[in-house]
């Protein structure tokens, strides 16, 4: 299969109204924390070691270009980082002003991913008044969260994050949680899930941390690199394949007994969608890598948030239309190369439609097999009978939540 082979569902997308999901990183890699596993802190080196911020004139041009590039009636702005809140409240007030100025009848929605430390009452009120969905990075209870999520001085951040969360809840801001599954998380799936429920999170994303690094010295921070890069080795904080699989199985076993239809876990939603022949709910499990690019502080556009390296730079949205960049041959090669480069082990796997080789950032450079493969197989083996029954319920016009009563 060629890396330019376009499947029918993607052909429909490419020939229909253009729509793009692009993260905006107004502060680039700048962050008030120094999380050990952060794959973005190193990116300042792309810009001479500086930590520049998006200027207001660039914000206006990016806003206009992004809204115009989308042919659909609803446009989603996803603010990410680094830590996007270092830009301050006035920056996002201007962002809303520019969105209104260039909306041209389209409905504009905003979501923002934050570590929560800088959240205050004024920001929370702004988020509520402007219907921001806030994603909060929270790895679990203190003994897990504080293992790798430390501030620049190496101090724990759990208490500060929880303080920010309480402010958001007090103001009635809609939020969900993003939780990494790392080496410290292993064997704590049930504990972490119950903790997140207790915080009030109803929508949860569990992100496996399986990274490759290059060691620079005993005191220097390891550099996170692509699979196959010179000197690449597995990071010490990476979750093992078995550890990730068991973590998600433990979460699933609690969820399926009492929480179906009440609490939402992204991996579970995506798996059920795949089981029913529908589009995946998360890009990492999709057939292609496309439509999830990232705009840097200066307008540079990269093909994927996890591949912000020079060779994946598409151009700059201030000088080239976004749709031209996103429909370029470089994007096509990247998008369809994900599936076409799968090894035979993957193409023969019964779970291929639910996994599609997962994210290329996790693939072993020698074998092409995802380093988390055994964990996903463990999870799918464990949960397959439930997905079969849920699919049958849906086919009969019944709710999947009925499975809890069987």
C-alpha cells in the first residue's frame, strides 16, 4: 500500500467542506512547570533557546486565517502549551474580540489545556462567561501526581493544581481531565480513576507516556527525540506495555460495573466506536494522522503536536493559506504513512481497526511495532466480550449502559 493511498472515508473528507483541528500554542514551550516527561519543553531550541510569546498582531492574523480556512459552520480553537495561561487574561480577551470580528456567521468554540496552577477567580469567571471547556492536567492523587509534575524548582504541584480546580468548580466552569499513565502510575488504575471521579471529572483522557530520549549528561535534562533518532533510548518515566494495559483494564473493570453513560473515558469511547465501524474518537487510534496540526507562537505550522521537529514544519500561516499547507503533499505522506508503514504483525492483528498501530511516536524504529502493543492487546482481549455485547445493544436500538444490569 502506498503512503498516498486514500481510503474512501478520507476521500469524502478531502473532497467535501474543509475542516481542520489545529492546536494553538501562543506561548510555545514556555511553562511555569518542569514536568519530567514533557515533550515540549525542549522546543525552545527551535527558536534559538528563547521563549517568545505570540504578539497580538500575530494572534489577529492567525485567528482570521484559521476561521477562514474552515468551511464548516463551527470552528474550535484549542489553546495549548507549554502553559497557555502564562499569556495572561488580557490575551484571551483579545482572542475573543478577534474571533467575534472574523467569525462571519460561524460559531466559535474554545477549549484550553492547563496545568491549573495559574488559575484564579478572574480567569475562571472569564472561562465561564465565554463557555471555555478547560482541560486540566492531573495525574492522580498526590503521591502519583507529584512524582513527575514538579515546578521549575523541583517542588510538588498537587496542592496548587487542586486549588485551581476548586476555583474552576466554584465558578461553574466545564472541565475534563487529562491524566498521563507513566511508570509511577502502574498498578494504580483503580485508585487513579476513583480519585478523578471524586474531583468531579466526568470526562477523562488517559495518555500513555512512552517516550524516547537522548541523554545529555548526568545533570542535564534528557532531550525527548523521535523513535530511531541517534542515541534514542526509552525514557525512565515511560510506562511499560503491560503496565499500561493492566492500568486501563483496572479502570475498565470499575467503569463497566456502574459508570457506563455516567463517566466517559476517551479510550473506551474510541474502542466502542471502532467496534461499531464508526470513526475513532481519538487521533492516536485513527487510520491516518491528519487534521491535528499545531500553530506555534510565530505562525509556524507543524504537522502534529508530537512531531514538532524541523522536518515536519509545513510553513507559516501568516504567509501561506492554512488549507494550502494542510492539503500539501508533506501532510499526505505523513497522514497515510502511518497505516502503510505498519508491520505484518499489525496488519494481521484482529484488533487493527481499533488500534491502527496507535501513535507513530510510540513505534520501535527497528520493528515498526508500537512499544505499547502488548498492553493494547491485553486491554482488547480483556474487554472484547463487553464491546461485543454493547454493539449488539446498539444494533437493537438500546443503550450500552444496559450492560450494567446484566
